[in-house]
C-alpha cells in the first residue's frame, strides 16, 4: 500500500503568526468585557442623576472616563499588533525577523498565561466588590477619602504594562539597528523619549475641563454637536441627543450656568474631519488639539480656528461664503485667553453698605469739549483716573502677546491692581503701639438661648481675613438661630453650621479661604475660651468655629485662633454642663445662637475713612481742573514780545491769536481784503520783503 502524503510543515514563523492572531482575538474579547463595564458605569451615573445625587454621578463618570482611557490605549496597541501581524505574514523570512518573532512568541505566552479571559471572569465573579459594583445602585462613597482602586483596574494596568513590554520587544529590540526610529521615539513602540512623563500628564483629564470633541453633559464624544451660547461670547458644546432630554426634564435650564436655555437657541455645529476622522480647521487643515483656540460663526455654525477667522477670512465665512460680524463669533475653547482686570471707579471702591456713594465730579461742558493736546495733557488725564489700588507693575498681557503666537495681540500696557480686601487686611495688620491696638480689634456679643450671652474680643490685627469673614457672616445674619452641633466636655463646643449637621456652612466669599496660624504673633490655644476656626484640613476654612474649654496646644498650627472670651464665663460653663446624646457629640438639649451684636468693627471704620479720602481726592481733582494760578494766566495771555495772545484786532475785529478750525482762514481772508493805507504803502517802498521783521511765533499748523 502506498504511503499517505505528509501535510505541510508548520514552521516557527507560522506558529508565531498564529499565536499573535490568537492573542489579537483574546484582546478583542477583553475589550468587549471592558465595554460591558463602561455601559454599567453609564447606567449607574444615569440612576444617580435621576435620584438627584450629583456627587455619585460625577464619581461614576470619572471612573468611566478612566476606563475609557485604558480602552483607547488598548485600541492603539491592538492596531499596532494587527499591523505587525500583517507585516510578518508577507515579509521575507530573515534572520533578524525570526529572532524577533521568537522573542515576541515568548512574551505572548507570558501575557496569555497571565491575562486570559478565564482569569478575568473568575476574578469578577469571585470578588465581592466587583459584584456589588455591577449593581444599579451605586455604593456609598465616603466623604473626603481617596477612592480605592478596584481589582479590575489593577488588572487593566498590569495588562497595559505587559502589552507595552511586548511592543517594545517587537519594535526596537527585534533588530540590530544602532538607532531608534521616529515611531519608537514618539512612543508608538515604547517610551524612549525623555519627555514621556510630560506627555503622560494630559492623560489625567481634569474634572472641570471638557475635551473639545466631547459633550459637556455626558463627557462622551458627540455625534450631533450643538452649541449653547453664553452672554460673554463663549459657548458650551453639547450633544443634541443629551441636551434635549435634559431641557425637557429640567424646565429649560442650562446644565452648566443654571440660566434659562431654550431649545430654539441651540446652534448646530458643523465640524470638518480629515481622512483619519480627526477634527480640523477647514481653511488651514490644522488638527484641533486641547491648546487650539476654536470659534464658531453663529449664523452658519461652521467651526474654525481663531487665526483662520481673524487673518484669512476678511469678514466672510470661507466655507459658506456668507459675511459675518465680530458679534457672530462664539468661542468654544480658548485655553490661552488672558483676562485684564477692570479698574473700578474710585467713588465705588470699598464703601460700606450704609454709607452713600461719593458723588463723582462731573467735567464742565467746556472742559469736556476741549481736546487734549500734547504729552502733558495726556499725563494729567491718566493721573486723574488712576485708581487708589494701582500697583507699580503691569498685567504682563502686552509682553505675553508679543512673545507668544497663540495670544491675541495687545499693544497697550495695563497696570495690575492690588486686591482691595488684601490692602485692607494689610492696613489692619500693621504694627501699632499698645494703646492703639484696641482700635484694631472687634467686640461682639453672641446672644444664646442659655439665658445669657458670650462677649468675644476678635484680634483683627493677628487674623484679619478670618475676623472679617466672621463679622461679615454675622452682618448677613448667617449665624442667627444657628445651633452648636458638637459638644465635647473638657475639650470644646463647635457651631457655625446653619444646617446643624457639621458638613455645611460657607465662607463670606463662598469658597474656602487660607489659614492664618502661621502669621507673625499668631494666637495659640493657650487657655479656656479661645475662639478658633474649624476646618477639614489645610486652607479649608468656612463658617464653622469652636470655643475651647481648656488649653489645647495640640491644635496649634492646625486651626486659626482669632478671638477669645472676655465675658459670660457662666454661660460657657452652662454649655459645657449640657449632656450629650449617647454615642454621639450632639447636645441633648439644643444650644443655639439667637443673634450676634457687633459693637466695634475696624473694617467698617477703614471703609468709611477710605470713602472720605477718595471723595476728597475727587473734589481736589475737580478743583485743580477748574482753577489756574496767576502765573499761568499771565503766560497764557502775553507772549515773549509783549503781545497779547487772543486779543482782538481793532481793524478786523477778529482774534489775533492762534485760532483753531475754520477761524484761522477767516482771519487770513480779512487781512487780504483790507486795502493798505497810504502811509503803510509809502513806508514799504524800497524795503525788501524778505528782510521784514516778523513778530510773534507764527503759525505752526503745518509743522
């Protein structure tokens, strides 16, 4: 019997190609698994939004965004792997290729052994956290604690590292070249560049910045982009499929600004895409990035780079061939924009609420109509309008626009302005004599429901910003009927939270402000009755405060002390004697602040003095503009030759001075029309006209 023909021989190259194809299929299955997790994250975020819990929804969206970043990395690496597979299949079998395939085969075996679909499924099924995370209800996230990294994310990170190692081996290590290619240097086949750490920074997408190609509501790439214009000339990009349901369920309210937003005011955006599907400018074909200045024309909805609209368009939409105005431009992204501080009017700066605004000096009609001439007049106007908080430095916007190609040109230098409140704090905190320190302190009476009051002395010169925050909140009535929610005998009593839960309360500015325990001569928790700020960490002060029952030196350099008790010790003893609920620090009997009466406030005195000083300066400037000294009047009327400038000519009845406008031609015409007298004609006979002596300065209009 004949021998059966033998099958085709499987070489090492075929095995390597087969292994890479199997690994490619495994990666695709793994991507499907990650996509399932992403869908679950989206469902969790929607459920949290319907329940009104924005914090949970934001947490779910952040997790989803992080997983999407990993998925995008896997997509790029998978594409490189597929390219390698197709290249190896059609490449010649050479020694260096065979050597690289052998090494890649070993790495693939290691990845396959550690990153199989079975191991991931087993991990997800056996882990209790993963099972709970896949439910619709989002678990409770602890406040102010870092989120624990889930096992699935650790597996994804490990997978990314392994795949990067494999690609590095298949790229630079698979040949005998003594140099690396551009793809290897840029990171496509492994990070060889010294700037890899810098390039890794944009991977952590901040929560407050939405990518230019994503919807600001869903944080996902848009498919039907629309723009919601704002009043300041900017716009927010949404996906039509997301913003319309939002407006229907929230009574046409803007999800970012909270202002009314009608569906009819949405502008449909028309982006241009290149062959790779990337968004680009239709004029210059530059690809949009996170550093691009992107604008849209309101009338057409076409999206351009700002440089294309400003330099090349010439007032016309180059795509639709439609004219537009500057008001039709809406900024979608401008990461390099610089805002110039507006100089406030002197009469309205730092005035108390009870005082009347200082009247602004109105220029006289003659002064308002008189044009400024020369450098001196310009300097006088600049000094007259100089605000009191002007600094000797500039904003730097002109220099930045000169040396940068991404900023709009700015040819005028603007001076920087000091913060008005910081100037007030510096004035209050100045060192003074011991007898004058009492004037820089505030005295308040905290009326309670315990049958008495607590008299407090606030050291404004030692903690000016903290004291100002306390006094302004008291003036606004934020502490009226505010409970003391926490009581620990022999330690302290805490209050200042209007909600009574210990988690609420905002500062006067609406944001947390800095600590002042590191200032010179700062107060310490050195005795009973010290008034200090409660916080959640460094620079997180709000409205909550506490009063100590004993010396607490362990709180120094952690909490800002800004006052102490100077009267009402028996009321503080009664507060400490109130029992607390079992297992908590909440008083069993409600302890509330009825009101806070302010007897002395150095900040209000400073505002009054400032308002009077600015009013006097405004009056002085108005008086100087209206009056002239005697020497100025003499110099204005008489020239060097003793002739009066501006006096009327008896022959013509017109002024002989330097008249502006049409009047100078009237004077010339009158002189030409008047016939010379006989004496004048006889005296001019035989006299050369070039040797005639001219009096006065002459006319310098043509100079």
